[in-house]
């Protein structure tokens, strides 16, 4: 039992033609004309398989293969087919194509499934389209955490809110009907390109994910006094000196918490950023990643940051202010997303059986699968990204590598659908 390299290649090439920026990577933004064209292609392919095709209240596209027990919870497989601006042909799309091909083989071989199997084809995953923390929209709609507020407020590069863009696309969203009932899903499985260099460097075919770290973001403002470089040292309110104290504090404090968490100040914006002036404003962005939920709670983390910022303000005279950059309706940081361990073991055996090499990869970025882990047993399969490049015209995964990942998906689904 295997997937067809020829059909996978054809699908990937075809979907890459639904592209707003030919010759400059692939651009297929949520709710664009290209989104619609890709959707029509996917619908036409699903029709050949006699799937029951429907959309939910958030215009997420599904193709259902009925189970022997129609009331049984659903096995869902899929990914997203939208891209970033000037992105590539594989991020998301590889998982869409692998899931579609899995469904084809199940149909061809007439595999009997007790549980219904649904293709999940998402069109609004990329956070770039409507700005930070606005991605993975389809999965958030399914688990019921997407808000009306977000639809009305966030805007794309054309200045349209999510709601306006959806209406122009021909959809009036209904977040209530998009929600899935707890217990209505049995599994969610997503194949995705790695978006990192590890599999290629280690010469491995398949990456299996045990968990994806939680993520938290903060913006910290330090406001001092505008002065030139002749200002006496004792009279200064130097925002960069204050920010530097904070950077050292964060590094030391997070290090002291052990292996369950990391914290980074990866960006500083300094005003006026000139050798002649004392910096009077610094904005620092902090990124926290969490690997378990026991090291610290979001509240403890924020309290500790605020306490230290108050200390710095007292000793330097520089005003400090903390802004949370979390996703609406989620804790900041989010919880780590833990994958279904039983299926990870199953996929290891499938890899061995098919002669595909694999390794565990736990440092992934944000995916729809991440949103689903607290709602339904979830798994992810990674396939190699050439040079680790993603969200770029040079993004590349060999078609043969997508096929190997699709084979793992197929064998896993065939096993758990009985
Ligand atoms: Zn993606």
C-alpha cells in the first residue's frame, strides 16, 4: 500500500499555479481569487472520490468519507493551502496534497473504515496575512476560540478586516456553527514541511513530533529623557541602560528556571539610535518558549517581569511599560502542544516497516495541529525542507519526500480507522 508520486507531483505543481505573484514565489492569500481557484481544484479532485463535500461556518472546506459507523468520531487529516506573500509551494500545501492522496488510496483499495475520515482543507493559517497572532484561524474556529472581535479588527495588506475579506470572498462567517463538539473528533493528523534544516542535515526522511513548545511574546517599552551625549552622567535617564539591565535579568532568571522554558530578547529598537544622543526610548521584544506547564504559570511569569521592571524604573528613573502580544483568547505563553504518544509509536514502526529513516523533532513553529492538541488526540509528520528555507520563493521539498510522508500518513490512517 503506497501513495502515488505522480499524483502528488501533479497536485503540487497544479496548486502552485494558483498564484498572485508568478515568478516571485507563490502568493495565495486567504480569501483571494487564488484561494478560490485552489479551492475549486481541490473540490474537483474530491468529487472524483465521491466524498461528501461541505464547508463549516468559517468556510473551512471538508471532504468526508463516511464510516461504517457514521456516528463514530471523525479522523481528520489535512493542512492549509494559503501561503504568505511571496512564499513557497510546499508550506501547508504539502500536507493538503498528502491528505488528498491518502484519501485517494483509501478509495482505490476500498479500505473499510469504521470511523468517518475527513479531509480538512484550510485557507487561513498564515498569520502574516492579517498580522501577528491572527493565523491558524480555521482550527481556532473549530475549537471555538476565534472571536468576533478579531474578525472585526485585524486587517490584511489591502486594508480589509477579516470580516470584510471573507464577505468579499462570498462568505458570511458564523462562528457558532463552525465549532466542533468536544468528542466529535477521534484524531487530527497533519503533515507539514519541517521549516527547518534538521532532517536534511541528519539525512532523515521523516520527522515525528512529540510536542510543540508553547509561545509567549511581550513588548517592553523603556522611556527615558532626550539628552545629548554631553549630559552629565548623574543627570541621565538612559533608556538603553535600563533595557540592558532587563536583558541581563531575563537571561539570568529564565536560566535559573531550568530546562522547561527559554526566554530571549531578540529585538531592540533604539531611539534616536545615534552616537550623539542618549537613547530616550527603547522597545524590546521578548519571546518565551515553554516545554512543560509545570515550570511557571503565565501569571507568575508576567508578575515577575512587572516586578523587575518596577525595580528598574526605581533605580534608573526610566519609565517602563509592558505590553502583551498574545493571541486573543489564549494564555501568554500558550501551553505546549503535546501530541498523541501512541500514534508516534505507531509511526515509528511504520517508518521501520517501509524502510524510511526518522527522527523526533520538537522545536517546531506554529501550526493548526498545535491548536487542536487540547481538543483531540493530534499528530504531526514533518518532511524535509531544503536548506531549512520557508516562507520564501526558494522554499523546496523534493516531491519524493512528500510522498514518503504521505505514505506514513496513509498507513497510520489505515491502521486507526478500523
Ligand atoms: Zn504552514
